[in-house]
C-alpha cells in the first residue's frame, strides 16, 4: 500500500538520531523509560493502539511503572502520549494531554522531529521530578531507538 504524502513526509523527514539522543538525555535524569513508536498505516483510535503497543513493547514491566510512550500514526494524523501506572499516579490525566499538545503545536508547523523531542523532554522532566536517578546501578530497561510497525 502506498503511503500518503503526509505520512511519507513525516517518516522521511524525521531525524531519528536526534530523537534517540533526546530519549537518552531524558532518561539520564531518572529511572524512567521513554519509547517513541511510529505506526505505519491507519488507526481508528490512537489511544487504544498506543495502549496495545505499550503492552506489546513490554513497557508495563518496568520496575517502577515509569514507562512512557509516544505513539504516532501519521497516516491517520493521530498520536497519543501514555505512561505506566507509577508515573501516571504522579502526574494524572492532564499531563499526558499537555505533552501531546506541546508536540501538536510543532506538528502543525511541520516540525515533526522538534515536536517529538519537545514531548520527550517534557516526559523526561516529569520522570526526573518523581523518579530521579538513584545511582549508577540504575539500568536502561528498554531500548532507546525509535520502534516502528
């Protein structure tokens, strides 16, 4: 199936190394885990798809429930920002909307990488506030690369 022009511009224009660097930087301040996932093809409900992807990627298994996922489905012009139970209990529903809206403002201007990095930074700040790094023994529980399906 051919990608739409919007999806093609999104996927082709992303600076994946910059996103990975933002994830590493954000995670360096906390015991949290951040993933960015790009979905090829349409979705009818980005939030539902994000929750399924969160589980499929094993993000619910983080030690402190601090997994955070940015799920993007450019074919549907949809995305969601969600987190595990540990971080969600600290930040509440409004935080995920704020992170989504911060990215959306940049997406509207075609600044896709910048929007993702902004959301990752916001997630990293919340994780650092509530789940700061405990020492050098803290391990990276999940890969930092941008995942796709």
